[in-house]
C-alpha cells in the first residue's frame, strides 16, 4: 500500500508535466485541426534553451522564463514558415502530419548540431524528499506540480473569461462560423501557436528538471505519452487532455513501480490502445467516428 | 569499386521496403508510422531461423535457432511480420481513422520494441544478434559474394514489384485506391473496408518482413541501433520524394533517398563535434520533406490520374487524387 501511494505521488508529477504539454497540444489541435509531431521536439528545445540562458549567467528561473517566451515565439515562427502555406492550400491531414515530421527531424537535428547528442543537466542541487501525507516528493517535484497547476489555471481563466479565449473556443467549435461572426481567425490562430508554444516549452523545462539529465531525444519519447493522454481525453478536448494526462501519468509510474521501469511507457500505450478499442474517439467525447 | 558494389544490394532492399510502404500508405492510405517495426521483426525472425541453436559459448540467447535453409527463412519471416501486422491492424484498423490510427501504430510499435528489447531470451535484447549466415556461396571472393547477393535481392525486388504492380492494376487495386480517396463510398458499394484494409496491411508487412530478412543477411548481424523507429521516416521520405502511389516512384525514391542520405556523409570531411554530420543529415531530411511536399506534392513520378470509362471526353478538370495531394473534404 505504501509502495503504491509512492508510485501515485510520482505519477502526479509526471501527470502535471503531461497535462501542461497535453493542454497545449489539444488547444493547438482544436484550432488548427492537425496533429503536430514536432511538438515533443518543441519541449526539448525549451529545455535546451534554458542551458543557453544559464550559459549567459542568467539565474535558473530567469533562464526558464526567457526560454518559455522564446518557445512561444519560435512556435509561432515555425507555424508561419512551414505549416501556414499548407493550411492555406487546404492540404490533407496526412500531409500536415508528414510536414510536422519534417519539422520534428529538423528541430531535433538542430538541437543535436548545437548541443551534441550527449547527456545534459541543469546541475540543480539534489534535495531530500519531503513527506506530504502518503507521498514523498522533493521540493523540485512540488514546484513542477505548482507550475502545472498555475499554467492550467491560467489556461482555464483565459478560455472561460477572456475574449481571446472565447474566440478560441468558438473557432474550435466551427471555424467558418467563427469567421463570419467577425472573429479574426488568423490572429486567434497566431495566439494559439504562441500559447501552445509557451505551454510546451515550460513542460519541456519541468520535464528536464524532473528527469535530471536529458538528451535531444527528451521530447521525442515524451511526445507519445502526451499523445496517449490527449487521445484518452479525446483529441482537441482541452479538459479531457488534462484528465487523460492524469491517467497516463499515474499509469506509467505505477507500472514502473510494479512491472519494471523499462515497461512504464509501454504500459501507457497498451492502456491507450485498449481504451481506443472500446471508445475509438477517447473517453470524453460523444460516441462516433473519429 | 568494392564500395559501389556493396551499395547495390542496399538499393534493391530499400526498393522492396519502400514498395511495401507505398502499398500501405500511398495506395491504401493506411498511415503506418511504425513500418520499420515490421522490418525489424522480420529481420529478427529470419536471423533466429537461420542461426543454429543458441549455445552458451556464443554468448547470445534467442529462441528457435532452427538452421532453416535460405529462401524458406525469408518467407517465414515475411509471414511472421504479416501475422504481427494482422494482430496490430486488428486493433488499429477496426474503428480508427487517420490521426488516431497513426498514433496507435506508433504506440503499438513502441510496445513491440520494449518487449523485444527487454526480454533478452527472445532475440538477445538490445545487444542484437551476429553471425547470421548469408545465402551467398562461401567459395566466392567478397566482391563475388556481394554480386551474388545483389542478384538475390534484385530477384526478390522484381518479384515484389511485379506482384504489387499487378495488385495495383487488379480490381482489388481499384478498391484500395477507392478506400484511400473515400472509404465511405467503397463501403456503400458493399465492400468490407476493414477486411480489405487489414489484408493490405498484412501484405505490406509481409513485404517489410522479406525486406528486413534481406537486410539482416546483408549485414550478417542484427544491430538494434540501425532498426530504430525513425528509419520509418526515411522510408516515408523516399516514398514521398519518389512519388506517392506510384510503384516506379517508390523504386526511384528508394534508389536515391536512403542511400544518398546514408552514404553522402561518408565523403564529407569530418568537422565539428562527433555526430554533427549525423545531426545535419536529420535537418536535411526534414527540410527536404517539407520542401518536396510544398512544391512537388506528388513527388517526382506522379501517380497517373484515374480514367473514367463512362465519360467519352477527357475530363475537363482532372480531380486531384493521391494520398497526400487531395484537398481536405472534412
């Protein structure tokens, strides 16, 4: 019982990171309607940009904030340079998928070219775990959860109470209807890329903090866990993505504790496939074809 | 010269692999993002079928070890990949469409990699296998062996090409292209779309397994590092650049793209840190994919537009077709 509570505690940390990235991915999907395979590499890039900040003698927090903002801008830039012309030509989803794979390969290559493919670390001081209820978490892990809560709460407020957020939700419901209602869809799309870039950049940083050492493949592997969470919640459902992330996060850590850490991710995918067999468009969507 | 000869079998093998991918993705529109899983699986099966029984002095642990003679190992490996493909497609193809399907194939491939990599008693885990026998006779010199093996690969390439080209022209070929362009219409004509897609998926995986077997016999060893999932995207690049849905295009792409990317770096001077050239290669593949899709979405060799036999006059505006070129009807 003690062991499983510990695993669930670590699962909450993983889930927080997944939820941040998953909410960003889901937001972007609900507006632009294609899956971005480069998303995991955006997370990696976010983590590596912090190294750049530290190299320039910024304190860790400052470097992290700068990296988050840089990722928001880079995400918009990559959209403008690569994806937008395909969107304008109304390319098929399949084409968009493969374009995003091209972006993914390119971003990964750039990271490896600049920083090398070896392990990197932030050299944060290791801390003794604190006991909080049944869980044992370090301050860093608590900070990860805190960042996720703030980020998701911010997203929630944005979506519910601001004009931009309402426009986003309108666009995700029906893009054409939103456009004829006078919503500047191009501007909202740009803002969506900014926000999803910020979310995934921050997720990459907290992921790197949590895993302690990382390589240019950091986000690549993580991407499919993000997808698993997003799919569980139903693609494009932002709140579903948060809940899906919780399930996947806890599932990986429990599997790591009881089956072996090598099988953690495989267990999550197995769960995803099993759930998709029963509900082909995720847990939180109306029944029907995906 | 020896170097050029050593490339010939690779070109033939990549030809086989890209043809199989083109059947699944280019012709039927099944987004298999884990194609190389089936290549690797076929390679593993062929390796353990042709190796002798595992003994303690070789330091490898693996199943089977049946010492089956050459052409049979290949077919059995293909069948094994097809079986794995059928299993995965049964889960993935039943109710899922493009995005979900692509993600599920990736997830399923990841599960297969995890199990094979960590269960060392199956195929020796991440350490790989070595000493896989080659079908070339031992009494030839190395160039002769390589040329003999090239002949074997070429033979299989021709068989696969003719078979897939005949399939493409057959009524079933029309059905699968119909499924790619609009599966609802095909369903309405009374075809069992799920069954056709599953069959095509299994056939494509069979081809992948055969190609994987040849690949492992070419290298005479199985190094898991050269069978990792990203290889799938090199195959995608070859298929797209050559021409989606066009078997000749697949051959062209296979002859140019993987070999060019793998080998062109050989002639570059080593510069920067170790792995820089490798990283820049990744950037080049990515950028090339995007540029081709942007300016030449049908690839170098286009798929021929379907002919409507009911209309006497040639259609005024040939509708765009193809897995990656049509407009989004959603």
